[in-house]
């Protein structure tokens, strides 16, 4: 039987310095593969529908991609700040809670900030990947409907 959807619980977020609670965050689990070294890395990725590209790297992903060659460099523009990123081609898969691949996104681009201060604490997954899925968000669970292949 083919899997048609998968669910993940939101990641509980913390508190702001003033003591107010930050809303919980929808996450999915991704396997990112480097074919050149025949290795992969699995981890949580924050769902961000405001990020146009596929993947925005954290330190762990940048270190995993070290030694590979970027295809190009580009700039992302945020509120009052420009982030220079090297773009690396990677293979990306959605994985279940048992770290088993359940859907392949194929080749995608990972944006790796050049300046350490611009690194995110978490990997961020954007619309270049999310637009391949139907998402349902309810504040506690994210349900992903997988395309029929």
C-alpha cells in the first residue's frame, strides 16, 4: 500500500525575553544527500512559506556540504539586511519518524550563508519544496498529502 500522507507534530517553541510564549512551529523531517561522497544527513526542518527557495542551511548542513562545489552565489534580501549565500545542489527526500524516505523531491538547491552570523539555528524548508505538496496546518500537526507518482 502506497503512503498518501504523513503527519508531524509541531515543534514546541520557547519564550521571548519578556516571558511571552512563541507559537509552536510546523516542522518536517528531511534527508539531504550528497551523491559525491555517498552520504546523507537527516534532521528536522522548519516549514517557512515565506522563503521562496528550497532549503536554507544551518551550521550542521553547511559543515555537511563542506568540500563540495557551489553552483553559484546569490543574495537574499531580508528586512534591512542582505544575506550572501552559496548555492549547493543536493538530493532531498521527505522521511517519516523512523527516518525512512517516503517521498523524493529530487535535486534541490541548498542556500548556505557565507557569514556565520546569517546561519539559522534550524534548517528552513521553503516553497520550492513545499509547493510540491498539499499542506494542512492546525497548530498542533502538519499533515502533508504526497503527490501520486
